[in-house]
C-alpha cells in the first residue's frame, strides 16, 4: 500500500455514524466520520487531517505542540470535540487559548481529552456497569473524567462542570481509538 505524506496537523477526532467497513480497494478497516474515511492502520494525526468536522481541534493540537505526541506509538484514547462543540465555547476564550502566551493552558485542555491506552466503548460500558452507574478514567492531563449512561448515551463529565456526549464511538487508529464528542471538556483550572 502506498503511504502519503500528510501535513503536520492533528489531533483527536473523527465523527458521524461510526460504521466500520472494509475498504476493498485498500484492504484496510475503515470508519467514516462525516463521510471522510478514517483508516485503522493510520495514526490519529494522519486520520485527523481528513476529518471535516475537527478542523478547530486540528488547529489547536498543532498550536499546542501536540502533533508529535499524538503521532507517536501511544496507544491513546481521544475524546474528540467537533467544530460545533468548539463553536459553543465563547469566541474570546477560544482566541485567548490559541494565543502563544496561553499554549500551556491550551495543552492542558487538550490533554484533558486524552486517556492513556486503547479504551473502547465496550470497555467504558463495562466499567460503568462495574461502578454501579459511573466510571472514572484519569486523563493524560492528570485529572479525571467521569462517565455514565444517560438515556442510552454515554455522557462524560469534566471537572469544571463541563460535559459531552459520545456521538461516534470506536474510530480505530493504529495508535489508539477516537470517540467523537459534542462538547469541550475542561479540567479544574
């Protein structure tokens, strides 16, 4: 299979229906996020470059200097906010976080969306059941995310009262897994 050089962008996301199929032309497992192919044999960074609904996340990961980290062997589990999720963050806050002087804070917010290891939807559901309705995972940033079921959907609660729902689970990557989320999670700041 021919490999292509991709621009240094990245990050954490992909989204839509989450159907996993076999791309017979490439012979690879493929998930489709908003119509864009996400190949299971490519890294988070390589696939994120193709996601039409994660452009803000890709820009933020590049600005925070996390491309190399998320392109490494991992594995990582990324809860990837969509552009729409970032759109609900006040514009002044987004602009401030993207400023070079605030890249440490941006890095903290982004790594709060990353859990070490490859954690699938089945893993999360099993931990929620074992935890009598809640599950906690510690993020790369160092603070916990709490998970629970709400009306049949996985809900994630952040430290600062933030929350998100998983809208597409189990988008497999060579160095981890992406779960698309509809909100930006914030650590205790």
